[in-house]
């Protein structure tokens, strides 16, 4: 993409309404624009990152054996009345009526909807287990939306739902999602620490939230420092095997938010205790037959008796993850995207647009990087060099190739690593080999 044609409304100054780094940088980098309180339009750069995050989430869900479907944003109130949550959910639920005076709602979550779908098409124990997911927009009418997309009213969520005949099967599904979540966050360069959590309005008696460390996190967290050294990507994961040993490794060391913190237990760790701030980016629940019983979603068991499936739900805040990534990866100059979810694979900065030699080298690099699937962004704008450098750092492109008259004369370009700031002058061919090797 050529920057001269790209819709990228960057800002030089920090917006006054932005209180945390992710909100400030998303506005400055032209990723989002507020429509109303807690509701945002995702502009081209922001949408590219959101799609990259969504792709990683989807790939790991598929690898874990989950099947994708898509449920509507607007749900009938009657299924929530069946579960008993319609009146209990509170003011966060946006309740509406259609033109026929039917009670509807903008879904804040999908336990009822997925249970209704499964009960309509599942009759026998032979139809189980099932593990289904979708990625869909949700709405919760936060009383005080703040921090940009981190605490907005409209947000993109990945919801998975498991249906099993037995507790053992449900626990195996829970472990599948537990490991899939560890892998999902690790692939984005994040160290997500699973912590036992309350189940809240979802219900149930087993739950973990996944917390990434960030100075502006909403929760205070306490954990064993050795958790930071665990590497799930280095393990061979077979989702058809017993995953409990992996789960035990991650839950066998002390980890708690301030809500479940045990000072006496934590004190036993001594200097191995880490006390920091964290952001929740995922939450998983086992809640047994809470919804299948309430909504009469029984199946015929092996002996012909009715059995209510054991269920769990598993959420990842896809749009919230974008903010969480920025909180974890930024510096004084802007965003520092991990390569796995960067909006562009490389940035080309032409220091003298209009100069024939510079234009030829930059255009050649741009075409070759596109052909190699690197998805470059080429700053061909006729503006001062300092503004080009500032914008490329602000939007966080991992690798930058700088083309200038002096370098072209000497048959070199400058290759910059955005993460560590290292620069080196090498040939254009060497730069291409470095980025595509």
C-alpha cells in the first residue's frame, strides 16, 4: 500500500480524552475513531491489526478441534427468560423491541443462543461431544465506558461453547481451551498468566482468566516469577491426548488477582513473588448443566435416560486484545507491533520522493516485497523526512527500509529494526533477503 493513497489520519499531539497508552496511540495512529461513548469505528490500519489478531485466534481454535459458526447480534428475549438471566443480567443488557412489539436484545454473550441451537439438533449421546465457536460483535451498556476499546460498549469477542456427556468430557474440553488460549497469546508475543477467577454472571464453579502484564492494567496481580519462564509453544501439543499435565504446570504455581490474593501463601514465595498490574484478555468457564437444564436441552443417554449435557464457555476479547498488545508493546515514539500481528510486514521510506533514482529503488523494493507476500507499506508522500520517520515509528511497522539519495549513490539502503532501534546500511538485495529469509 502506498501511503499517498492510504487513509491514515495520524495525529501529532496526544488527544486530551485518552488516559492510557493504547487509547492514546490508537487515536494518534489513525486506527480508530469514536462514534459515541464506548463505540468506535475501526479505520483501515486498526482493522488490519484486528483481522490479524482474529486470524491467530481462529487458527488456534480450529487446531483445538472447535468448529466455527456465526450467531446473530440480536437475540430474542425468550431464550434468556428460559435461562432465568433476562431479568438478572442488569442494565448492561441493551433491551429493545422490534416493530411487532417482541422483546429482543443486543447480545452481551451467547450461552442461551448456542444452547438453543444445540438442543434443536442434538437428540442422542451419540451426537456429543460438540465444541463450537464464533467471532462476533457484542454490546454491553457500560455505565462508564473508558480507556478506548479496553472498556468500550461494543466489542469483538470470540466465544467457544462445549457440550459433553460427562464431567470428565467437559473437563477435557476445558483443558483444550486452556491450552489453546496459552498458545494463542504466546503466538502474539504475549505472556498470559492463567489465574483462578470468579464466574460472575456466567455461572459455574470453575473458571480461569488470562492476564497479561501491563503497567496500566486494571487488576493487581501476584504470581510466581517462574510462570514467566514457561513456554507452551515449545511443547508438542496433541489435543486428543490428556492435557492435564500441561494445565497442572501452569496452575501449580501461585497466581492470583487482588480479588483472590492470599497474602500468607504469597509470602512463602519470598523474592520469587511478582507483584504487578495486569489486563484480562481471556476468560474460560465450566458451568456444568446450568443452561442445559434450565433450557431443557437433554439428550438420550446410552441407557435411554435423559441426560443434560455438561457445558463450558470460553471467551477472548479480540478487539480488547489489540489494546492489550499496545499496552504491552509501545515506547515513547509509538507502537511496537510483534511481527505476527503487525498491520504491514515492512515499511519503505523514500526520503526524496520525486528523485528518479530514489523512486526507482523504492518502487523496486515495494514490488518485490509485495510479490514475496511481505505486504509492505510505502511512504511515497512528498513531505519532510522527519514526518515520515515519525509516522512509521508511530504505527509500529517492525522493519523499515530507508531509501535516500546518499544511500542510492552508494548502492545501499538503511534497514531499521523498530523493536530495538538497530540500524544498518546494506544492499537492497540483502535487505530483501533479511525480510523474506
